[in-house]
C-alpha cells in the first residue's frame, strides 16, 4: 500500500471513529471507534436523490442521529393503494388488504381499545365494513402487533396465522406489559413459503428470523390506480442487540429476500413501524398530491437498495456487538 492510500485509510478511520463517538453516546460499545466497512457500504446505498435517506440506515450503529422510536404524527386511517389500507397510529402500523372475499388484516395494534379505535374505527372511516375481516396475519410475537388479535378473533371469527415460535414467544410475554392485550388464540401455524389466500388475493409468507425467533415477511400483490403491483412487507426490521445466532439468521433472510426480490420485483417496502417505512410521511404526500405517482412505490431498484442497507447494518451491528471484528 502506498503512502497516499495509507493516509486515506487513517483519515477514514478517524472519520468513522468520530461519527461513532459523537452520534451514539453512552450505549455505543467500546469497539465502535474502529472503521466499519459494513456501515460504509450501508451508507453508500442509503442516500437517494435530493438528499433523501433510506430509513433503513437508522438500524445501523451509529443511528444517524435519529431514534427508531421517534414519535411520528398519527396520520389517521388511509388508503395507501386501491386495495391496501393503513390503520396505524404513526408509531405502530396495522395494514388491511381488501380482497374479493373479505379483508386480510396484518397485525392488530397493542390491545382491544387500539383495535377498536384504529382498526375497526379506521376501516369504518374509510367506508369499509370491519366485519369483512376474515383473516389475520400477525407478523411477530410482540404485543404491539398481537395485542388486539384475540379480541378480533372473538369478534369476527377471523382465521389467524402466526409462526409456531412466535406463538410461544407471545405466550411467554404474558404479564410483561400492562399495555399489551392477551396473546392470540392458537390457530393456523404459518410456515415459510406458504401462501395465505383469500378471494382473489394470495400473500406469500417468508420466515425472517432475527427481530424475533420467527418473524414473518410477505410479498403482497396490490393494485394501484388499477395496475397490479407488488409490495414487500418486512415483519421485523430492527437488528441491534441480537444474539450472534439471530444476527446470522438476519443475514440469511436479507440475502434470501434480495434474491427473491430480484425475481418478484417488489416496487416498495412497507413494515409495521412508520419510522422504518415512512408510511405516515407517504400518506401525507399521497393526500396532498393524489394525482402524482404513489409514494409507496419507490421502484424495484430502491427496494433492493433498502434490503442491502438492512443487510449491511445487521453485519455492522453484529461485528460491533461481538467486539469489532
Ligand atoms: Zn417487535
């Protein structure tokens, strides 16, 4: 290596060292002031046109000065595409996919009161009969996603899908939160590669472990202005403070979904927290400019870039948590 290259390496190292020390604060592990090649790769993919930045980058240490838990203004219920409804509160999201035979609901908010307000009330506000909820898919076994499930199962007799490991996780979490409703009643055990069908809709499930032992991600066919398009739904995005095994599993699914997406060509990514998919911001844009292209569809290339950022952030975080290697 010549002198100039060596100097450049030293300069880069100090830049990353400064970044790591200044923007993460006390929780930053000691070893983080060394160069982070995965962070560099994530950053290279994370910046779009006009300074727009993929929110996936906030999963990396350091967190780019933005908290993943930041409070976002509740956008209210919204139609995100012809047959896709957003029913969240700006922090946590539930989504409803409208089919020829009823509704497939993805996630159920924290508890009965929130399910009443955001899901049942939200659908009514949008002119959709909530009694059409026939199928529920719970992305993972954390109470902010399953908490309203038992109530909706009982009220509408809806069929519910969750993975076996995450049913276990949900049942183990009883008593850990005063906010979360009870775990869902055990019903269908979701499996990897399964397609959940209702009427004219088929949602393909992928087990994407890491955030929990068996979170679910999905390919969701939707219609936008009458045109058939596909969205990729990610059921567990955060990748900090995981065991080495869960970091490895996360790396496995990001690699796999990159391959799957190269073929399935999703044109946008949604998830269950607005801080990661910017749903609240996109809904505001959609309302302000309904005749412009739908902001939920950012294109196949940008969807792949988003996945690459998650992949590199996970590798970055795994290295930092392990001790910098
Ligand atoms: Zn979670």
